[in-house]
C-alpha cells in the first residue's frame, strides 16, 4: 500500500510539473499563445459554447481573436523584455529606481491597452451574434451574476457564523 501511495504521488507530481513546463514554454493558454491572457480570451469564450454558433460564426470569432492577439503581440513582448531586464537588475545597480518607474509606467499603459482591446474584441464578437444569441448571452450573464451574488451572500453568512462563536 505504501508503494502504491508513493507511486501515485510521484505520478501526480510529474503530471503537475509537466503541465507547468508546457505552460512555461508558451503553449496556448488563456488568451492565446504565449499566455498573455485577455480575460475575455479563453474564459470569456466559454459562454459562447451554449449559443449554437454556426461554423461561419466560429470562424469569424476565431479570426477576431487571432487578429487581436497579433496586434498586441509586439507590445507585450517588449513589455516582457523590459520586465526581464528589470528583474535581472539588483537594487544597488545605477538606474534601478528609474527602471522600476519606467516598468510601472509601461505596465500601466499595457493594462490600459489590454482593457481597450478586450472591449473592442467583445464588441466585434457581439456583432457576429444573431439577436437571439445576444439575448441568450445576456441571460447567461445575468444568471452568472446571480450565482456570484448567492456565493457572496453564502460566504458572508459563513463568516458571520464563524465570528459569532
């Protein structure tokens, strides 16, 4: 039994490490290859699975996503290089503080660009949907919001019950 436990732990560890290794190599992940996840990227597309999209709609949405990623790839690669250069510095290096300030400014600009691009992509995808699909998507969104609110109420009740003891 002990041998089976050790074997199981080793196997699960190998699987976990393997998945991190694949992710670190830039395998497609949330938001596309390279892991620069637009929040609306992969996770936001899950809501579209229940809409019975036509093949033409799927192809159009895929093209919108590819185009969006291609537009921002250079900017995000430059940001990644700037971040790596900063992380290679030590706090005693000359220019460390100015590099930190430049990185913070670049990260802020990248966040602004990412949010604007995500809104643009969502609008383009929304325009691909039929009015019935748009209504269905709105209903799904409302249902998800209601579930989030129920969860928050439950957590608040549990926290209050825990504090009352």
